[in-house]
C-alpha cells in the first residue's frame, strides 16, 4: 500500500545541503512539495504565525527535516516549540546534523525527535540516506486514521503514521511495580506483541539471543551485573532490536554511556514513565524499520557496485584512493587492497600525468567537471589500457573540498578499432599522395630524361652512316642515361609506407622513423620529446607531423651530406615547436639550390595544420627547420 504524496518542510541554512536534499528528494508521485526555510526564526513564524501562537500555514508539512545548527533560533528550540503545539506535535521530525556530540543526540530524543541522522560527507552516501528516508516515509510507513483533536484541526492535520508493530518485547527488570507498570503500558499500545520478562542481567543475556526481538527494555540497576555492563553484549546478540534503558534518576553521564553502548532511548523512571515508554516503543520500532530499509538500500547499492564492469573510485584531497570498486581486478589486475591508500599516479601513464592528473583528481563539479576524458592507465602486468573518465569534486559542509569521485570505462578495444580505421584512412591518403608525387616526378624527371635520350637516339640515326666512332660514344651515353632512368623509377616504386601507420603511439612512430633512417643513411639522428608537448599532437595533427618528419629525414639523407641530425619536440612560452636540424652542406635560401623537392610539401602540410614553418640555412652551415604551432589556452583551472 502506498500513501499519497507528502509535503516536506526542510529547515536548513547550508546551501550545499539544501541542493543535495533537493537533488535526492525530487518532487513527484511520492513527494508533493518540498518547502525550504533557512533559519529558526523563519521556521517558527511559518509554523506558528507571527504572534507565536499556533496559526499554521495552509499546507501543514507531513514530514519535517530539521538541522540543529540554525541561525537566530537553534534547531533544538524549534523542535521543542513544535512538540508543544497540539496541532503540530504529531508531525514526524527527523533531525539531520553533522554533529558528533552524543549530548545533541540525547537532547533531540528527549525533546521529541522521531529520528536522529548524522549527515554523511559523501554525496553518494547522502543521496542513499535521503532515498531511504523517502522510501520509509512515503511507502513503508502507512498512515493510520485518527480523530482530530478539534474540528478546525481536521482541515489541516497531516496524514498520521500507522501504529508501529512491536511484535516481541523483552523486559529485563527486577522491580515488580516497574514490571507491572511497563507491561500494562506496552500491552495497551496498538500493535503490541508478546512480552517476555527477565529479572536478572544473566537471564536477560540468555534470552537476548534466542529470537528476533523488536524491543528490549533494560533496567540500569539489576542484581549482579548492571544493565549498563551487559548492554554491549545485548546489542551484539540483538543487533536489530530497539533498546530502551530505564534509570532511577536522571544522569547525563549514564545517558551518554548508554547511548555509546548501543541504547536507542534513555528514560528516567517517573510518573510519566508509561507514556514515555509507549512513545519510546513507537520510536524504536520506527527506527528498527528504518535501519532495515537503510541496510537493504545499502545492500542494493553495494550489489550495483559489485556488478558494475566500470571502475568506480574515490580520492581524498591528496589524491590517494579511499575507495575503488571490485571491478579493478578484472580491468587492471590490482586488488582493492593494492590501491586503497595509494596515489592515483600509481596507475596513470607517467607521460600523461601533467595533463590528465588534475582532471582525474577533479575539484570541479556540475557542468565544469571532467567528462569523457581519455586517460591511459597501467595494468599490474605493465600493459596500458585506455579509459573514458568522468570525475567530479566532493564537497563537505561549508563548501570544503573533500576529494573526488569518478567512474572510468575501458575503451581500449574501441580505441584500437578507431585507430585501425584511422590508419586505413591514412594509408589511403598516403597512397593517393604517393601516386600524385609519382606522376609529378615522372613528368619532371624520368619522362624528361627519356625524352632527351630519345632525341639523342634520333640524332645518332642521322650520323650512323658516316661516323661510327661518334655513334659508338653516343650509344654508350644513351645506355648510361637509360640506366639512370631505371634507377630513378626503381626509387619511385619502392617507397615504403611511413612508420606511423604501424600500431604504435606518436613517440614510438617518431623513434621508428629515426631507426629506419639509421639503417639506410650514415647520418645519425637524435630524438628529444617533451611529454607535455606530445600530448597536444593528437589525431590528424600527429599524422601530419609524421609526414613532415619523414620528408625532412628523407631530404637530409639524400641531399644534406650531414653527419648528425637532431629532432626536438617541446614547448616554449606555450608555443609548440618541432625542430629538425642537421650539420650538412646547407643551401641558399633565395635560390633554394640543393634543397631538394621536399620543402614545398612540408610547407603545404604546415599550412594545413595552421602552423608556421621557419627555415634557416646557408651553404656550408647546415639547415634548421622549425614547425611553430600557435599558443593554445590550457585546460580550465581546477
């Protein structure tokens, strides 16, 4: 059975907690409205009217969520005033606070709070807690029909909660009068079940673990062991039972000790004991139901995490793991214990740390938080996988950053497929460019040479009749020329695909070009790469860089007659630079004599990239080529 949607009143001054509560308790079928008041004075005016007497608003809340630390009038005083008013006192009040003081807990229950819940620091835990509150008060807790105290109140009285089912009660008490008074009060309560009586602490201990008790009432003063001494054991034997401790006098120290030992309620024996015991019975039964619902919710949350194939993690402010889901074993080979307390740099690729680290350890939240960032992570076996990471900052009370929560999805196979497709596209582009280059080189070089040889042969036909010696010399020249043409054609036809088309990253591809050059030319090349600069050379930009580098190495090998060459990729004042230098013969920049045919190709590719190409050279002084990319804005500050 479901109740109609309820009206919730939230009395809270912290804007972050207000937003978290609104996000968790969305208005819909089960919640008709969520009204927010930000201080105690405003709350009393809203509930009691400006003159301080009960004159509630048109809509009386079905549930009140109350913070203890409020401006102007504190939460305890607001709670006291609510419970003093006949029209308002039946409204369930849940105290939500970050306070760790047991005195606050005891005082809240003494004044009349229905539940006392400490706010978790983590958003996920806060959201799960609020969902449990919603589930209990809108579904598990069924309202009971009651007669209004007066006709006017019947028009505005909130739906009342059903009588809690106190199915089994264990009363541990040695005083006959107190046994009779407590038994009579509990038996008259609706929903009350059987009552079992134990007259000593030892007898109570023996019975505590025998069945699932709804409620255990324990006297402080018992023969032999005191109730306070056996309370921790009773709590261990009956973890789900609501425990109420009796005491002959009001002692704050005993009340706090009882709460710490596991009691849910502390009552002083008095003339009002019967009424207070019934109220406590209702409350402990409600809390027991709430604990069970919360445990079920936590279990559901835990099962969801355990069955997720993605990696879920939380970092503290120093970047150390305080939680990592069990899926880390299948994804990276680590156990949860391997990573708890370890810094996130233990799994991120070292070259990516300067760029990806601040995003993985995100401080921002909302729309500015990290979304779908590609991050390379190291497995325990030393392999590298690629993950798409979403991360957001966690903020505690007073907007203090307390860490990062994130989820990472393994996209290694998807990226390998995309890279294979990209390599196929690059191979096609390379093939088309080679065909175009072949056509140009054949036209400008080989075909023109063959045409010249043809003219020579034609001239020899004219001479063959009268000068055999000259014919012989001309034929030798023609043979040598044809051999040269054949060599040119072979050079054009045996060009191999560039190294970047192999399945490796950009730095590996650059190293592959250098190693290939060392096998075919005496020039020795060195390679220096800045990881931060390399991170900006992604996608098509990286492919074009490799084309330019291949062309430059080819020109140096063919034309420069260099002993050494140097290749550097780095950042200077935010400008990315690719510099290629050699100590070869150089050339005249104005005439471009000796420069080969590759410079035009490199300049064309530089323009496609939106980059500049600086060329420094002089005969006998080597050559320096520098590719300059414009300065880019860095990632948004964290």
